[in-house]
């Protein structure tokens, strides 16, 4: 997740290691999902 954070820092991957923190969910809503987001996870938020 640290490597993904370097490429997509707006999602804060390094800080939450891929778990759905409030900040991460807000980033998904603001910036949209990335190819690494699980569709079963993000369908709850978008």
C-alpha cells in the first residue's frame, strides 16, 4: 500500500493500509475509485 500511496497520494493508502477509513471513503467519493479498489467494497459508497 505504501507503493500505491506514492502513485495515488490523495487516497492515503500508506496511512490505512487499504482499510476503509473515513478519510479514504471521502477520497473515493471526491476522486472516484481506482483500478485497485474492490468493486464489492466501493459499491457501498459510490
